[in-house]
């Protein structure tokens, strides 16, 4: 996504990265698998387990589409604070300590306060929701998230009438998130939603996936999931949620305003300036499939944007 590389990730990432490096290595270049490559294959095989979580309700929002594997979901990531290659976050996630963790809620709400993550998880029953997720780089996955509706959380905060937007902030701690030692983006990562988007029933705060707590690479211990938007809206490892009157700054828009807008609704009709958004590559599949408006969630969310020029408000 960053300026370099100029070719979208979807074009340049060889199949081996997401089909499983070990399968590729097993094929080997003429069978000659080096010791370093073997070590990497073994390291990759061990996906650390999170803590098991149970859901009170399970809902599938991805039709008959098969969820990606845990291995794919945890080894092909964007989390620039843990490195800019897709495999970096899994390798470096150990430096991120998701407990103890606090989330400050502030701004236009009745009573600003700080929640401990474990306290928060007790307040809201966890649901499993299987969502299609579409990255702006034209790849996609299907992920069984565990979390609760962001709207339930926001209503509990009792927003004032001035609250028109929700601003989210990722942890800033270069020791835990070593990518913050380099100015790839302005740190900390920030994101935002309009309040009606944030309280839409599809928007959720996720604390887990595949029946266990999130691993560092997926944004432990808590991250945003808005399945009708490009993946970069899904800010990870949140420490602050602020309700505000004005549209808040967002990281990728600050970095490249002509390429990444505030709304970031999945829209196959509006290309990224450097690549098409008409199709996407589902991780684990060959070929490409058509991208759907609002990532297939138009029936649920399109009314939020009636009257808005989606080419201008990209
Ligand atoms: N959040 C933070 N703090 N830093 C990031 O670099 N990358 C975003 C988003 N959230 C990012 C982030 C992008 S570009 C995508 S596509 C999704 O996380 C990827 O989420 P996943 O790795 O869990 O699939």
C-alpha cells in the first residue's frame, strides 16, 4: 500500500506465500531445500494458540464461501507496526503484549473512562461472525471473527448529541511494535468512522477468530472489523476510542490522500489510482473473482451513503 512497491501486492506476491511456504519448499528447487528454508518452514508450521473463547451466537455472513484457514489468516497480514511484508507480522508478533491492556474512551460521551480488556469482554457476549474481508490491495479472505457489535459498545458510552464520528487509535510503543521505529506511516495508526457507520449492526470490535483470542498479527487484543470497507479501516490493537464532532484523520489518507479516502467502501467501479479494484484474489485460490459493491454487503449498508457521490467520497 505504501508508495513503494508501485505494483499492487496482489500482482507481485507469488502463490507460495499464501499456499503455504512449506508446500512450496517441499516441491523444492530441484529438491534442494536449504537448512535456512527448512527452519523457516518449521517455524511457520507452528501457529501459536490463543486462549479459547466461546460464542453465544454464530452467524454466517459469507454465504457458502469457505473460511480461509487459520494458517492463512495468521500468516498473510498487514500490520506495518510489525513489518511491511505479509509474513512479518507473524514473525514479530511476539513483541506485542496483549495483557494487561487498557482502552480509553473519551470525547463526546457522558463519562470518559478506561476499560480493561478482560472487563470489557465480560460486558458483551461474544458472537462468531463469518465475514468476507477485502483488502485495498485486491486480495480477500473469509474470516470467522469473534467479537461484539461496536454499536452495543458505543451506546453504553452514552454519546452526546455532538458525537458525529468515532476516532480509533492503535497502541504507540516502539518496543512492542518495532515497526514504529521507522517512519513508514505517521504513528500511531489512526482510523475513523461516521457514527452511523460505527453503529451499523455489521460493524464489530473483534477480540478473537476461529474460537480463540486474536494473535498479535491480527491486532490483539482488540481491533475493528467493518466488512463492507477496505481492510485498512480495520485498525488493530486499539488503545483509544474517541467520539468527536468532526471527521478525524486516518492513517492511509494522511499518507496518500489521492489514493486512500476516508470512506474506503469497497467499490469495484472506482479504481485505485495505481490498480483496478474490479477483481480480487481470494487467498488460497487461483484466479480472480469479481469484487462486489460494498464487498457484497450492499443490501445492508448502501442506504448509509444515499446521496453521496462515491467516486468523490472514496
Ligand atoms: N492496523 C494497524 N494498526 N496497522 C496496520 O498496518 N493494516 C490494515 C488493517 N489494520 C493495519 C491495521 C490493513 S491494510 C489490513 S488489509 C488489515 O488490517 C489486515 O488485517 P488482517 O491482517 O487481520 O487480515
